[in-house]
C-alpha cells in the first residue's frame, strides 16, 4: 500500500468508523454468534496474491461485526466501561505511525518525556499527594492494565521487603535467609479486591490471604479487618509484605477505609522501617472520579501508601490500553526491575539524567501510549472530564431512583456508587434460594434478548445484577430503557410467562 492508497483507505475506514459510532445503538449489543463461527467463513489460509483495501474492508461489516459485542454502545452496561473517544483514537493512530518499542529514553526521547509530563498532569488532576510526582522521588508510568500494574508493584514490594529485612546478612547466610523468608511471604487483599491480586501472588511465587469484609461496612476493607488477618499471619509465622486496597471494588464499587488501613499499618508495620507492608491502591475504574473535587478527599491517606493505579481506559475517554501507575519511590521499581545487558547501555542512561521506563515495567518494549492521554486531556480539558464523570454519576442516581419506585420487584443491594447499581429481584415467595433463582433467571433472559448487556455477581453470598451507567454514549433514555426492560422481564419471569 503506497501513500496515495493509504490516504484513500484511511478515509474510507474513518468514514466507516464514524458511521459505526453514529448508528451503534441500532445494533444488538451482545454478539450471539456460535463458537467457531469465524473459522467457517474465513479461508483456510492467507491469499496468494494481495487483496485490495475495498475487499478487505468489506469483510469488517459482514464477518467481523457479527462477532463483536459493542462495548461502545450506550446499551452496554456490563462489567466496567472500556471507554473510547475520537481524540483517543487519534492518539492510537499516531502511535501506530511512530511505532517504536521505546524502552530507553534515547529510543525516542519524546515518548519518555511526554509520558512523564502527562502523568504529572494527571497526578495533579487526581489530587494525588506530591510524593507521586516525578519532581519528587516518585512518578508515574503507563502500564497495559491494572493487573499488570499489580504484578509489577508486588514484585517491587517483595524485593524491597526481602532486601530491607536481610540487609544485615551476607553470603550463604543471606541466601538462606532470603530462601526461607520467600516461603513465608504473604500478599493480602480483601475478599472484594480484584482477582488480579491473587493472580499476581501466584506469578510472584508468594502466598495470598483474602481478608473477609462485612456487609455492614458496605463490603469495604477496614483497619479492623486488616488487623485480624495481620495478627493471624504473625501467629502462623508468616510475613505479610503487600496489601491491595481498593477504590471502587469490582463487585460493588466499595471504597476501602484508607484512613483506618493507614493507622493499622503504622501500628503493625511502620512506614520507612524494614518490614513495612507495601500498600497499593487499586482504583482501576473509580479512580477516574478523582478528577472531580467532590471525590478528592479520598486521596487524603495516599501519602502513607506506596503506589496507586487507575485505568484511563475504563472511565476517562481514553482507548484501551492506558493504565496509569504511580509509585512514591521510583527507586523501588528500578531496584527490582532493572537489568542492564550490554546492548541496552548508552551514555544517556549511564548519566542518570534520563528515565528509562523499561526499568519500571515487566516487558522491555513499550508503545507511545501517552499521546492518546495527552490528546484526551487537551481536547476535553479538566472541565470536560469533570462533566463526563458527573453525567454518569447522575445517570446512576436516575437509574437507582427508578429501581426504588418498584420495591415490589427490586431491591438495591448496593449503590449507586460511581455509577454502579447492584440489585436483586424480589421473588414472589420470600427466601434466599428463591431470590437467587429469580435474579439469575431475569439476568440470563435480559442478556439472551440482547437489547442491553448486564453482568451479575455474588455479593455477600447473594446473587445480584450489576448495572453500570458509565458508557461514554449513555443518556438518560438508555437507563430508562434498561429499567423498563428489567421491569418487563421480571414480571414475565415472576408470572411464569417467560420464554
Ligand atoms: N481492579 C479492579 C478494581 C477492577 O475492577 C478490574 C477490572 O475491572 C481490574 C483491577 C483489572 O483491570 P485490568 O483489565 O486493567 O487488568
């Protein structure tokens, strides 16, 4: 494809993408193809001769679209949103054009420097304490996902803990102590923390303990819950070294009690003393709300913690992937993740004057992801982003308000919290088994019909439906429609008329 052909193809592709977004609401939101549908309609191998763009593009509508679940549809209310915007897409386009695995500063200074600048902008926008800014000992780095961020900081936490608690030893004694301690290390997260903490523990080769949380605390982790598990671990001869605290848990968008967590940590594992426990704040989805001053009190305790991560790609109009990880001491990441082979050496890195982001992450190569964040921040501005979040918070309130008008059919389990409402269906005959059965039946029927797409979860042992009103294209009419669909389906199921 030459430049002229690229220009024509790109124009045709952009026309199609714009039309897709303009008409997305007319499409069935969740794909209903059968597994293996694509293999049946694609040739067994690539074409011998190259094909024209027109022929390739035709297959988008006929072959790919049927197998897409339309995450950008305003009728998509499942999981958390994966937001997209035109400036975000333009960032992806330029990033592809400038493709380079820019692992060191010298690989493309703009890639590193823009990342540092926009992550500092974002840290200020989210009201993170100064210790997370690059002008201090901290700084931000873009990771692919919140899960990747958790593995990365857990590895840094593990190495820091082992290094600091064995610094008085050397030689064989040191090796033995590290081997022994490694077998005792425990990573902690509440039972509502995202499963990525358990997965990270599995990858890092450490134990994992899930901390029970209470419905009466809205399923948030408190210092008291944490203290019980810390004492249990100690009694068992185990060594907790890491905790995930969450701002916006996946199931209910609960916010852990950061203040009491910080107090318990300073009592049992005081900061800046060997053996301190690394606290990571996972704000993957709800961290976006920190752009609004009314949520910024939530960051008050963060200076006592070690790292923070939020996904711009969930709720802040930035196309996947853009997970923004901040650490209070960048040295902790570099100490754990820097291995400088001879072919990676260069004068700039040796000078210590530049950042080499390869030392802040697991892979070596990295994409130019800060461009799309820069474009989004500049296109919407602070005010635009605040309006975006507030609009969705309001939609959550409208939806929950509607649900409350039908107390005969629905019960709100939690929320609305950060635009997430969790509800159960009221059965005709009272009882948890009946309630779980009818909630599941309504949920499955709604999704089978595909007009809206929801997810379910188990909250406090009860089966519940999650409705998220944070899709970029969502309007009040979409949440009203979701409510009506839930009413109709519930009545059908309760009356035994569902088919
Ligand atoms: N943490 C929380 C609180 C989440 O809700 C999720 C996913 O929804 C994740 C982590 C994992 O996100 P990612 O897909 O970016 O790894």
